[in-house]
C-alpha cells in the first residue's frame, strides 16, 4: 500500500517516475498533507488539524497509490484547504483555488477575506501552477492514453453541494454529462466506458462490508459531474484520453478499515479496464 512521504520537495509535484507503467494517469489533487509555510502566520487559531483532514480527500493514498496495475500517478502535496489545483488559478471564490472556508464552512484564516492577495498569489505561483503545468505535460504525452482524476467523498452531501444533507453512493463516475452517464462532449469518457466501470463495481460489492447507510452502489455525474477537473483543460486537449473522475465514499473506510484492501482491488480492476479500453 502507498505510504505518505514528505521527502519530495514541497514545491515540486509528486510524480511516480518508475519505468514499466501502464499508459493510465491517476491524478490525486486533494490527498496532500502539507501546509505551505506562507499561510501559517495567517491561520485562524480555531482552525484545527481535524478541520484540515475533514476538508481533504481522506484515504486517497490508501486507495489509489501503489496499485499492482502500476499506473502513472501525479499527487498534489498540499492540504486542499490551503491550495486546490482542481480549481482554475483565477478562481478566487471562497471555495476556489486558495480557499477562505472549508467544504464544511469552517473559517481557515483570521480574516474573513482569507489570505492577503500577495500571499495568495505566492501560493498559486509556487504550488498550484507547477502541479497544473506537470499535469498538462502528462496529459499531452503519448505515453498517457487514459486519464482519471481520483477523489474520495463524504458520505453525506456537504453545505453548498447539489445533494446537501443527502446520502451518497459508494462510487461516482463523472464525465461532465448527465445522470445516465452520457458525456457532455465527445472528448470526455464515453458512455460505454462508464457502464463497463460500473459493472466492475457492482459485481464486486460482495467483497465489501457495506452495512452502513448509503443511497446507491453507483451514480453517474451526481453530485460530482467532473466539471472542476475537466474544465481545467480545453476539451480537445483531452480528446482520446477518455478522461473521467472517480469518487469513492469515505464512509466505506470510516465504517470498516478492512474495506481498504477490497476497495483497492476494485480500483485496480478499474485502472486495468481503462488501460484495455478501446473506443468503439
């Protein structure tokens, strides 16, 4: 299983450079666990490590790193609460690239306006732009044939979410399309691919302890369409790469940590299916 490491220089995107990788790229934009030193003087005294953790995509390392299928992996290093490469660099909203509130509405910094503008720009330039640049290079590389933007999600819709207060499914696949899985653009993962991935999950449910509350096994594009991940690119930049987002319900692991191993096995099957997929 992948382990957390802080040996990578903080301002360089963490990327697995080993040879022999299959031509699938997994991006993990929200699993980082480091705090940029630039933001530390401005943190609100009531902002806790628990607040940071609950705002992050918990368990992404455990579920997506070190898979036997050996995909390429690009992992952002900072906590999502402080820098979010899944947003556009000019997105300065409260839930933008450098946030003022967590997804649960917790105040991050002393000022209601968040970081001072020069500090915010430093965070964008030093951490987010290098990651975004490396991601663009990898997506454009002939060595990468498929791309998955990988996340975990809270088991109940958070404030501001399309499903606020509602139970979520075990897995969501997003291609910026509708809830049947039809994409909004032919540059994104096709309908048949999402159906294939959904079948892998549905036929593996017997391996999981799912004695907790959730709404469905699989949903497409609800509450996450994949728009944040996909709109960072011009659609034509993604053509042929079958890009999609994967969201896994964190309550699987919070309910029973023994679900880590079988969930990893499901993810591994999904990655292998992506590698083998050929457009009709």
